[in-house]
């Protein structure tokens, strides 16, 4: 795979952004990814982390126009990415990403509608993204090369004042499957309600039938399973009674492990 010399990152940044602005995708282009900590800051060498592409975040003047320009570039000059080569899961809240080639070099532009934490490099006058945000995004991808960078630089464990748990970021939970309740589970559910959970979240409270020693009179137990806040319809859910047959169980597995599983609930409307 073609590599980019770290010393050429500033020149490539200026050339690519000038071309994009000329095409109509105007706004502030913030350099992100390895171009920052290898190409500009020199925290790792090219040998430790070869640079293969240019990562940019665009804070657009006009999001619709920028999206049209970037979409056209992606369709006409896009880089092919086989599905079996995708190494990470999309994360809710991430900006839209557009990939294309510029002078034989892959360029990835993230259309950032949310605030971007950045400062301007004084030497080359290039806006560069905050390192903590760069590595947080890379950690969620859980790619070996990114994890190696994080460990080499000691990020999160030593240099970053962050409330997130290190293990949760390096090995995040990702959606494995969504399944309905089994017939046996439906038989045991007497009642189901959406209730308020902790920290302004929602949970489903199951009232389950339990029979002891063949007794015909059931005893009732309560089980709470948090709702899936990453589900696109989460905000549509109202508190109150729901039909058990409409409940779906989202199964999340921690990346890099086999048996660490977390369950969340959804509702089929």
C-alpha cells in the first residue's frame, strides 16, 4: 500500500483542501487521524505508523452543498472497500464519511455537524483536531494498528483525564444480533412495562410468572433490562405497558472477547 511521507502532510493538506473549496465544499477543514500525531506533531515516526491516507473533518459553511460535492466525488473517484475488509462497526453519533482519491492518495472527509475540538498549528497554519478525540474515535474501531498506537503513546491510561473506562473504549460492545423473545420466555412473562431507568434512560420491567413445586398459583418476580440507547427509534418509546410479543432483545458482545455479553431491549413498532 502506498505511503505518504510525514513531511508532505502539510503540502497535501493545503492542495486537497484548496481543490475541495474550489469545487464548492467550503468551510473549515480540520486535519485528523495519523496525519496529526505522525505528520504534524511527530509523536510517532513513519516507521512506527506509516501514513496511508489523509483524514479531514469539514465544518461546512453549507452542509447540503458540501454533502453534494463530497457525494459526487465519492461516486466518481471513490476508493473500493470490499465488505469483508470492513474492520469496525459504525457508531451512533459519528459524522458522515466520504471517501475518494486525490492524486492517487485516499482522502477521507468527515462532515462534522457537531463541534470539533481543534487548535491551529502555528508552523503550517493547519487546524488539527484534539488528540484525545482522535484516539477516542480510533479506539472504538479497535483495529490492531490503532490499539498499538494508543498503547505506545500511553494515551488514556496516563496522559488523558477522561472519565470513560479504558477497557470499554479499547474493547467496546458491538451489536451482534437482535432477536424476539422465545416461546418459553413469552410464556413466563405476565406483564411488561417501559419504566424510567437510571440517568434519564428507559428500561423494560418484566413481571414474570414463577411456579414452585408444581403449584398452580404463580409467584411473581421482577426483571429489569435497560433499553438500547443506540437504537434509532429509542426516542419514540413512551412509558407504560407494552405487548411482550413486540419486545426484541439486542445482544451486544465486547470486541476482542468471546463471552462478555450485554443485553438491551428494543420494541418492534
